[in-house]
């Protein structure tokens, strides 16, 4: 065999011999004579590609004698490959840089075999690879490209192109954010100043804000508020805020000058300045049991800590429970009504499907000595009658999660929430039957409060000016008037504040709703006298809640009164409220429209 193609095969052989002489050679294809030749070579043609044949040669002489046939069994060359490979699959971007994009794909298949892959950028072939990954290089940052991959085989057959659109990584960010806007002081204490500002903008995005104290960086935040802490009382500081982005570009620094609150005698209350928000984030109640006002206040031998706290903070000298025995007071203070309860029976006797402060705001009850969450029956030193959340059926699911054993001063739910600044908006704290003065003496309850109240005062929420604490008693010992102590502690309560205004548990509920920014007052809280103006004079007033009473004759329509006869009085004693009202009133000579029955202004 001297040659083979897709359609032919060439043979050569050695010459045969004969006694007279060889005349020629007969050629056979698969046993069939297809020709003769006088030479010792022959080319078979017209064959099929990729096919095996039996080729034969026999010598003959002039007398017609034929030799035996010599054979060969060649196969013609393979047929031409015209089948394209399949399209590369699952084309995906595996990485980007500012100058490159990496792709990966699943292997294509072919009837013979894939030889490699052609690579395209925006339709132009830029290279080949035998792998199933490739990195396109020398690209421009931040630019999108159409990237393609096509498989090819040894026959030069090319698959369809799989393509994807991808962008190189963004170009280096060299643009600084805009400066923080409207930087202002929101609250001050003797040791801290809280500021807020409008968000900065950036061509890509603001990552956070750097904080500066007198030009020195002291921290960062992702928020638009910050409290500078650990400051000295009565000291002026330059506070600065600068925005930064992920590339480290820093805006110019916005500054404000502010002073901490004036140094005052040591005490937990009255440390906040007047320029503060109108609401707080946390209110904590601690309820004690069955003592009269006079058995606690002034009794410095049995209650030294309580009397000290009352002198350093705020004391309501005319505060009363609303009923006897205990349970109706707890229910009244948390729902705005005794709900007709006149006994101390458990929740099974009084399932209350009514609204309460526990459902009105985010809340949690901390019950000392309670055996398990939301325990519905009395056990040991735990009395369910002192756990009002357990009575409200509409929040039973929340009760199971948020009415928890209090723990101790060294560990447990209340200490954890105080320390980690995770208190809810409203916290109801109940000492056990001994520590709340019910079964044990006043001195025991005083010592218990002395162990807990300083921890509340030292908590991050209180120190940041976000928390107010109320300590009161459910009822007295049955004496006339049901008068009990009520102590108010907050950074906004001037030290030594007292109020002889008549307050009740409904006043406590209303005040708490106001402090937490809720105006949908529950039950009798809607008509109760608020304690806000008496004990939180350093909080900004809620103008929409101010009630004006006229000392001039009232009518149902506006009337013009000479300037000298305009005399108005704001209910409550807030100096800030009176100043705001006076300023607003002096701007017009028209009296407000009022109710003829009450004289309460209905428009302003």
C-alpha cells in the first residue's frame, strides 16, 4: 500500500514470473475484477471514505493462465468532520478587577473532539484557550463588555458563541463625600453632649462618619447621631463630624461648639440641659407595696436611701392609688381602668381582653422570684397579682416571651438589658413579696432599691439622657386618701423637685405615654393630670398638647381684645411652655377660638 485517501487506495507489488512470460495483472476490489494493469502498481478510485476494502492482484500470461491472488485490506481515510461542537455552557463571571474580567464555563462536546475555545470581546476574537476558564485583560475600569466563548474542533468547525455582559471593577474613587449638614446639639449632660446631623452624599456611597473632639478623632459611627461621653461638666468643646467613603475619601469637617451642663452637686438627676428632645426612649417603673406616704418619706432610719433619692430627684407629695386591694391598682396603671376588679384573684379569674401599655409600646416585665416566663399562678415569693402583664389575654404570646424572671444584681435579664442597653421602651419591675415591703419591712425594701437603682442610673440609657425611672407603691395600708410616695428620677428632673399637684396611677400612665411619644391615651389616662411639666421641665414641650385657658370672657368665635387685656395661662408649670406660648400669642391680636364650656383653646 503506497497511499490512501478518502476515495482511493494505491498499491504496488513485485513482478510475477512465468515460464513464457507475464502478460499483465488483474485487479480485484472485494473479489470483483475492476481492471488490469501491465505495470506493478495500481490506484483504486471511487472508494468511500472511512471504509475498509479487500484489494487483490493476480498475474496472467498470454495463454490465459492466472496466478493466485495476492490481497491487501486497507481502510480509506476518515470522512471529513462537518459537525460543530456544542455551545459552551454555564458561562459566568468569576472575578473582576479594574483591568480584567475572569470567566468560567462548562466544557463543550463534539462528535470527534473539542480542540479549544475562541475568546471574543465585543464581537472581536482576542485569543484562544484549551481550558474552560479565561481572564480578559487590558480592559478599562468601570466599563461594560460583551464577552464571548465559542468551541472549535480539529475540522475547524466552530460552535455558536456563548456570551455575557460584564463590567470591569469601578475606577478608583477619588471623590470625597459632601460635608455633614445641619450639625446641631440635641442633648447635654454634665459628662456628655449628643449631636445629630443631616446625611452626607457621595458619588458611590457614604460608609460612615468620623467624630472629632477639639480636633482629635475620637470615634466613628454609621448613624447620623452621636453622643460624646466622658466630658467634663461646665466645659465648652468643639465637636466635629466628617463623612468618609469606602475608598477612604474624607469630607471637610462640620463643627459645632457646645458646652456640657453646668457642674452641680453630686446626684443622679437634673444633669441634662434644656435643649433636649420632647420624648425619651425608655421608661422604667418599680412598684413597691402597701406603705403610706408618711411611713416612707421622712422615715430616714428605715428608708435612708429612698429619702436621699427623693431629695436628689423628684417627689410627688400628693400621689394616690386608685383602689384597694393590690390588683386593681396594677391593672388601672397599665390599662387606664380597674376593669371592675375588686380582688387579688389570678388571671384565670380575670382574663382581660383589653388594651394595655404592654401592647401599646415595646415592653418587658421583670418579675423577681418568678419561676418561669409569664407565670400565671403565685409561687413562693412571686405573687401573680403583682404582675399585671400576665392578665392581658391579647398579649399572651408576648407575655410568654417578654414577662421574664428578673434575676439578681449580679446576673439575669434585667441586669443584662441595663448593661447592654437593650431595655424596651417600657419596663415594669416587680420586687418579690419580701423586697417590695409587702411581707418584709421598709428597711428591706430600701436596701433592695439601694442595690438596684444605682445600676439603673449607671446604665448607658440613663447616662445618655434616654431613660426615666418612677418608683411608687400600689396602695397604702388602707388609710384614708390612699396616699403613697412617688419618686421620679431622670436627667431632666431638677434635683429637689417636688410637686403638690394631685396625681394618681392614671397620671403615671399618661406621663409614660407622653414621654414615649404616644398620644393614644388609655382609658382614664386621657383625662388624668400629667406629671410631665412638674418633673420634666428640661424636656422640650409638646406644643400640640398645651392647653390654654383664658381669663377673659369666652365665646365661640374669634374676637379682638386689646393687647393689654390678653392674659393666658398654660396648664402645667413649664417655663419653656409659658415662654413659647407668650411668644406665639404676642404675634397676633386675635383671640383663639375657644370652647364656651371649658374655655380650652381649640385653635391657635
